[in-house]
């Protein structure tokens, strides 16, 4: 997932959870959370230039 996709998914999740006019879509919320978590896990686990996990 590109950084643009990542930001778009975060923004959509934020909208779904915080906009009182947005209809509740539990399946979409869970899907976005899973995709964001997967992306974040890859970012955290990747070692930096010194070999340390981020």
C-alpha cells in the first residue's frame, strides 16, 4: 500500500468513526482497521539502517 493509500484509509476510518452524519458500516471499519494494522506492522518490523526494528 502506498503512503497515499494509507492516508486515504486513515481519513476514511476517521470519517466513519467521528462524523455523526456518516452511516455506521462495521464491515468497512474492520476492513480498514485490518489494512492499516497490516501496513503499520510492516513499518514497525522493518529494521532501520542500523539493524534495529522501528
